[in-house]
């Protein structure tokens, strides 16, 4: 994860994803994702409940992936490797459901 203003970057590995998708408007679908960390990964200090918000178009295309702590925005960003893990999960498990929400 990348903390704003901190040069120390650390890639986390995720396991066991769960998600909930909700239509937010005529244009957007939001997918709230919770995930567990692999044994060799540790959340940054101060993160209580790491999650992600994936914002998608109504067609199911990802627009943004944002880290959250306890369901709220936090002062971190995901690394490209972390985003790749979330994209892979989304494409495999969530997108087929999202495409039926149109």
C-alpha cells in the first residue's frame, strides 16, 4: 500500500474476497470488497478493517479502485500489484453479476 506522503511502499497479498454490488445511478455501480490478508502480509498501522471500493460503469468496466478502512476513504492508495489482484477477483467473480444489474 502507498501512504500519502510516505516513500515506503509495500505490496499486500489478498485472500478470500467477499463483495456486495449496488447500482448508484444511471451511470455507476459500486462494488464494496472485503478481503483477508495472506499470512505474510500485514495491514499498515492504523488500518482497522481494510476494504476496497470498485467503481464501475453500468457495462461493468472498472473506472476506479479505492482503498477503504471500515467502509470509509483512507489516506492510502493501492499499489498496481494490489489493484491487479482486485481486478482479477472482480473479473472472475463479480463482473458476471454486475453485467446483469443493467
